[in-house]
C-alpha cells in the first residue's frame, strides 16, 4: 500500500500514461490538473492529456456548477470539480472511474490494475461459460497480466487432498469454480510478476564518425579463403611440343612485326 501511494505521488499530468492513469482516483484528476496550471506544454496541448484521462475515466462537462446538478452526479459516484483548460476557459467536470464489469472492459492497459479475485469475478459474469468461452483476444489480454491454469473434474475429485486444486491454492492462486453438470471447471489465476523489458541499444547516427561514409568496404565475397591452397603451375620447357606451342605462347603486344610473323607461320601450316 505504501509503495502504491509513493507511485501515485510521483505521477504528474505530463508523465501520466494510459496504463498509469488506472492507478489514480477521481480526486487525483483535479489535483494533477491544478498542479499543471502554469505548465506551458500542458496549455499548448490540453486535448492530449484529456484523451489519456478519458481512457480510464468518464468525464461529463457540466453547463453550470449548481448544487442541484452537482448532487445529481455525485449520487451516481462522480466527483465534481473545476479544471482550467486554458487561460480563458474554466470548466466544471464530473469524473468517474470506468468500471471493469465485463470481459470486454479488459484492456492491455488496465489488466495489471485489477486483482486476481476481481478478474475471476469478471470472468464469472461472462454467462458462466468458462475459460474456453472467452475469445482468443480476451484470453491474450488476461494472460499478459496473469498466470492462468484450468482443470475440469468430477465434483468429488476436484478437492482431492494433494491434488492440483490444493497445490494451486497453496501457491497463491485465486480460483473460480464453474459447475458443468456433474463436473466442475476450476480456473486458477495469479498475477504475473512485473518483469523488466529488455532494451536493445542502437548506435545513434550522430555517434557515427563522419569519415565512416568515405570508408571503402572491401568486397571479400569472391575472394578465396585463407585456408584455400591456390597453386599456379609454371609451364616446363620440356613439356612444350609442336602441338601445344600455340596455346601456351604469349603474344608480344609491344612488337607488332613479331606478332604478324607468328600469325603468318600459323597460316602457312
């Protein structure tokens, strides 16, 4: 509880996200907005912060601050107060936390802000259909925040000593039992520990050496490996015969007359 209060105190309107906004209550909305009254960034884009708040709270803008109208909303669980959206506009808000009553109210942003007991209460309202009756998208949301296990057994075997039911309870799981004729489906739920997401560090463009753009990268694709033995054989004079002489000779490009004479000999043959 103390940790939750510390977290709440550390929040401000600019650090509020669609996940952390579920940590606060109606009165905190007015307190955070009031503390950001002189913040230029908030004044320049109030709609952004209103949208974040609306993801977890219902907001009704009241035409007047009459006591009669205020009492009407307060009876419905709203908190009423004033907020200053800009220098010249002060409005009256009635604010109420969005209830999580149905499985369709569950989101990736709020799933870690309810207890396992509350989650099973919500699942139980889903027409008593059990875990498999939930859509895959809803199950994905639930399993992003909770460890879920299920088992379906005859009534007389579900609570067998030393069985799965007893082990899960001892391990801190909450359980929901759904009757299915003479059998019972047990859904076990326990919040997953919050794991820190690994971050990959990438080099920024500004960190690169400007001279790197001029560096020529050597193409070794067609280069022989160091382990390859490349043997170049020099011709042996003893192996030169009249038949293979023409294929081994090198024409003298510097002496056109010599080239012409050798070609003439070849024609005579």
